[in-house]
C-alpha cells in the first residue's frame, strides 16, 4: 500500500511540473505587447484606446527617443505595476518626409525592468516567422531579434526582406518588430510605416 501511495504522489508531482513552469514563465511585458501593439498592428488610435481601457494602465510620463527623422504629431504614455514589476508603454505617430512622399510612422514600445528569460523564443512561437536579424552579445548578455513583415489581405503576417520594404509601405504598410532582452530588462517595439 505504501508503495502505491508513493507512486501516486510522484506521478502527481510530475504532472504538476508543467503547470508550475508555465506560471513561472509568465511574461507580463510580452503579454501586454501582444495585446496592445501586436493585436492592433500598431494602429495608433487603437493602441491608445486599448491601453486606456486595459486593466491597470495609467497615464504616465514615459521618456524615450522619437523615431529618427519623424515629426511626431501624437504621443501617449502609460504605465502599470510598481517597482521592478512596472511595465511602461510609449506610443507615437508622426510623418517622415521622403522623396516618394510622406510616410506615416507609428511606434508602440513596451518596456519592463523585470526579466523573464526566453523572450526571443516566445516571440518566435508567436510570430511563426524567421527573424530578419538576430544578435547575441555574450559579454553583455543582451539578445536581440527583429522581424520585417507585412500583412496579407486576410491580415496574416508575411515576412519580407529589406528590398520589399518600399513596396510594402505603398501597399498597406511595412512592419518592423524589434525585441531586446538582457539583465536590465526587456524592450519590445513595433514600428509601422505606411502611406
């Protein structure tokens, strides 16, 4: 009898491991990025509405650099959580003047000082695309990945190359997603370029 109970206890512990691992792998910054930046395809008004109505987001004074060469016309900043659990959102929209005409540039950036290892793997599983570039700096412990993509007529993401960007901008938009994880936290950025 004792052996049966022992086997049941071991089996129960083994079955509970994946559930415990999933809970420990929770990444609030990535979850917020997918919901606010990714699911809206970085549409500025929708990003701001999604953040304003989402649980716990508050107006904030989040500093950050504007996209180079862009005259920013709209900005929004939100934050939620406290201390190392704080997540920040900064969204912008503006115009970049080019010889082919003005390009609307939208950005949606989620940052967190909290690190949940494996961000780039979660991104890969979510996008199901090959990154346009990756970089891993062993000295600093910083890992980066970026994705260039466009959306097909049905809204599905399709990877593109740098050579495809100009055509994509004129046909609904080119999307650049950048991800960075390191000891100092996570930065997840969605940039959209369209005419």
